[in-house]
C-alpha cells in the first residue's frame, strides 16, 4: 500500500499598502510655513551692523544733550546707561560696536559723521561771531607757504597755506606783486621783511592786487609773457597784520617764429605739429666735455646741469612726447657728435643742444 505525501504551500503575511515619502504631511507643511514666515520677517529687518551703525550715529548726535542731562540728573542717567551697557554685552553687541567704530574711523575723511560735525562747528562759529563779533579775533600769523600752483603766458594761480591761531578767528589776506628783470635780480633781493625794515636794501615797487581775499588762493592775470615776478601775502584782521610770505615765479613764454629765449638758453621748434623736433641750446664754457654735462628730459620738464650746477631747469609750455630716439648732443663749431663725444677745448662756440624727434 503506497502512501502519498502531500505538501502544503507556506503562508505569507499580507502586504501593507506602500506609503509615498514625497507626500507632504500636515505637520511638515505647518513647519515649512512657519519657517517661511520667520525668514520673510527677518529679511525685512535691517542687518545687525546697520542697526549698530545707526545707534552709534544717534548716540553721537545726542551726545551734547546727554552730557547736559547727566549733569542735571546723574542718579537717573547713570543707572540707565549701566543697564543699556549690560544688555548690549549680553547680546554680544560690543564686538559689532568696535567693528563699526573702526569703520567710522576709516571713513571719517568723507563720512557723514565728519561732514555733520564740520557743518555743526561752522554754524556754532558763525553764531558766536554774530553775537561776540571781532572780540574773538586773535593776532594773525603769516602763511606758512606761498607758491605758484600753475602758470600760463599771462596768468598764474597763487596759493598759500594759512596758519590760524584759533578757529574763531576771521582773517582776510592781502596780496601784492612786483616785477623783476631776471631771476638774478630776485636772488639779490633780501627777504621781504628786510625790504621794509633795512634802508640800505632798495625797496621793491609793490603793486596791490587785493586786500580782502578770503580764500587761500588767487588767480592773477594781466601779466607779461616770459617775465619774472615776485609775490607776497599776509593775513589781516581786527588785531593787525602778520608778516609776509613770498615766492618768485615766471610766466611762460609765447613762441615767436617757432622759438624763444630765456636767461642762459634759447629754444626753437621749426617744424610744426607734435612730431616736430624741439631744440634747446645752452652756451657752455671753453673746455667743456660731455661727461661733465647732465641732461634730464621728462615729458613736462627739462634739466641741463654742468658738474652738478643747473644751467636750465623748468617746465615745458606743453606736453613734449619723448620717444626712444630722444637725444642730447654737444656741438663744437661745425662738428656734431652724439653720445659721449666732447666739445673742442679751444672753441668758444661750444654749446649743448637737447633734441627730441
């Protein structure tokens, strides 16, 4: 009798329905909404450094009233200040305050703090002078420096550096000018103070330009081209006048027939246009050699020296381009040699020529 073996298939657990992880739940939607509202709220508020900077500017603006209030009510102001300092330290604001103070120090030259302070100071000085008047004036000091800032054939710009003894002092400046025949005449003159005080020095004939200049510069026109002048300026107010500060200057030449001359040199530019060669000729003593001569050519300036002594030194009337083939030559008689050549020792017509092509 045969026995039959039957096998039953194993039972499997019922499968649960799959859940999609990307499906938002109510809790996640609410959390994202709260976070979005928070970010939007904080984005509308100014940044931390902007708030600290505004607080510092406000503190500087109300500082005078704060000091007055502190003197009047110290028992109220001091506890409030201590409390505000403690809150700021707890919020770690002192780090940002130091950073913003450094920023204000760097920007003080053109920042709003200095601009406001300067305007406030000028307003206070104006009010004091309206009330007190000339009693605020102090004895004026002479300008520390006087120089010719720019020049043309018929006009120059004279500038000076004022020395104020007090910010409350109001000063005007007196400017005078005189004409000299050459720079050697100016070199023989003594200091301007001595011109007025010592009788053995011939007094210069000064021409009054203006006696009520409020700025620290003046444009002087109507001058002669290629002439030497001497200018002097002093400060004046109700307490008197200061000493003089002086400077010498020369107006630029006007080219006549493609050239001109000055003390110790002549120049020509026969060819027109920017590419025309410029020739500067300087007479040299007998026996002059090329190694004794130094020529320094710049775009705006020329300097020719002999054994360290300047023969010609000054600015060009315009911009002279200096290409690579710029050269300086020593010329003796009809013989012309470049570079390190030397002038004939027995020729009295030896001269130097600086040339640009």
